[in-house]
C-alpha cells in the first residue's frame, strides 16, 4: 500500500495448526480480515493465509 500499511488480523474461529513442518516450526493457516485507509476512506477485505514452503520448491 503506497504511503500506508495493511492491518491483517487472523479470524480465531477459522484457524488450523500445521504441526508437520520439516523445520519443527508450528505454522497457522486460515481466514484473515484486512483493513486500511486509502485516500481518507476505510477499506475492508478478507483473505486466507497459508504457510510458505520456505524454499522447498
């Protein structure tokens, strides 16, 4: 977002733990809410976050 930032907040109702990472890390995936202000107006959105493959491609 040029000149600003996005706030990404996980939805605690729809989260899944990924306990099977090869590096022993615990990752989460699930729905998120996204908010920001653009040109003085609030903007809202929704998305899904998934753990990356961390160079495993």
